[in-house]
C-alpha cells in the first residue's frame, strides 16, 4: 500500500540577515542550492529628506534579484519617512514590503525603531494608519514578542488585526533575550490563534528535526523563515522540502558557492579589506558544519590578507572535508566562532 500523501508545508522563506543575505548572497545561493520559496531582504533605514539616495536601494534593483523573489524590508518609526522610501521601492516594481519591528539592537531601539516601538501600540497604530492610507501596498510586519516583556505582543496584536496586512513574521523571543534561551513556542501558538493574518514562524530552525517538531506542534503556520540555519547549512531548505534528515554537502559544490560569493563581493565592495571582513563573517557560520571547519574558521578570523585567506580556503576544500552538520538540539549561538 502506498503511504498517504503528506501535506505540503507552507513557504520556506530566507530571513533578512544584515551583512549576509544581501543580493550577492541570494543570487549565489540560488545558483547552487534550492528549497527556499522567497526571501525578505535585510533592512534599509528610512531617511528624512526630500530624496532617497540611489545607493540605499541598489541591493533591491530588479536586475540583481532575478533568481529569488524578494520582499524589501524598511526600518523606521516615522510614517512619512517610511512612505518616501516605500514609494521609491514601489517604483522599482515591488508590490510587497516588510516593516521591521523586531531589531533588538540598543542603538536602534533607543531611537524608537525596531523592537523599540513594541511597548507603544498606539504609535504602531498611528504609523499603520498613515502608511496604509498613503500607499497601495501589501505590507507585512516582522517582530519579536516584546522589548523586555514577552507579553507586549498581546497589546500590539489587536492593532495589527485591524489592518489588512499580508502576514506577520514572529521571532518569539524578546529583544532583551537577543538569541539566548529558547524561542517561546507557547506564546507563538497564542499569537497564531489570535492573529487574523497569516503568521510566519522564525527562530532556531537549524535542522530538519527542529522543523519537524515545530511543524507538528504548530498547525496553521503561514510560512517558515530560516536564517542562521541556512548560513550553516545551505541545503537545509531542500532537506526540509524533500523530507530528508539532512543532505551532506560536497566540498566542491560548497566551494563553487563560496567562489561565487567572493566574485560577487569583489565587484560590490571597495577594496580587499572589506572583502576579507565580509568573508570572515560568513566563515563564522560556514565553519560549523564541516569536520575541521571550526579550526579553519578560527584561522580565517585571524587572517590579515586576502592571499592568506585564499590559501587557507583552497587547502581546506582541497582536503575534501566531510560534512557533519549540526546535531539535533545544538545551538548555533554556542558554536559560532
Ligand atoms: C547577523 C544578523 C543580521 C540580522 N539582520 C536582520 C535584518 O536586517 N532584519 C530583520 O528583520 N532581522 C534581522 N536579523 C534577525 C533574523 O532575521 C532572524 O529573525 C533571527 O536570526 C532568528 O532566526 P534564525 O534563528 O533562523 O536565524 C538578523 C540576525 C542576525 C544574526
């Protein structure tokens, strides 16, 4: 007898990771890996001025985003300034935008942006009223549970429910937690029950086992967002999609992906110092899943010249390192170099 067909999981969405999942990454990722349905781009800040600098939008130019559908994300607290940037993005052809209410960095929150706005549902209300009466756009919101208090979300939710949002993306931690502790699955379930919008789950999906557990316990989720898990294991989305425990990386394919990243950043960033810094950032994650990867990542972290970097990476891939992946329950935060 054939097994009954399994339900198709809702979309898998690449998370915005500033400094990582920009257009160069999204393009290289899509050349070598699959399984992701769409992406939310790392945030661009609002500007208070008559004009949006073209550089602010360059990552979102349609010609740089042909392989993977992307939703631009804006961070800001002034509705007027948001509308200015949003209009420039709509002019590029986008019809969906995301508002960042989830950034936990103290400098950002101090300015009342990101999670800094979560304790003020009345400000969120006024913002949405002004933005959605000025623009015809499908707007989604990405947020955490609260700034310090994980119940702040329950004051914000009735406000969000009043507006025609495309979806809300919830990383169920507070800003104060940053990435510590476990995401709060029970509060996520309450939000899911109370929201009139599709709710996307985000946070610590690093293995297919993580995904399966959440998928079984949270029926009705509107989508699944994967962030750092993809940086460690770019096959993660495909493994989830194809219901395999994991897909081992072959060093040659990972190397080709790596080489595309280098080429992309060489043309985007000015000078070898910036290129080296960018690649060091990636190796904090790339090193985690390969046998011997953490040692190489530590050497890369100390390296001061691009020649040395190239040599280290070549020797690492030439040796054909084995993929070990993350074990169930291992935290990226604990393993990051
Ligand atoms: C380096 C880094 C940069 C991030 N940049 C953004 C961003 O630009 N916009 C945003 O909404 N969230 C950003 N986040 C948060 C992630 O999108 C995501 O919510 C968080 O990493 C939890 O998901 P994960 O466990 O799957 O990584 C960032 C996180 C990290 C670690």
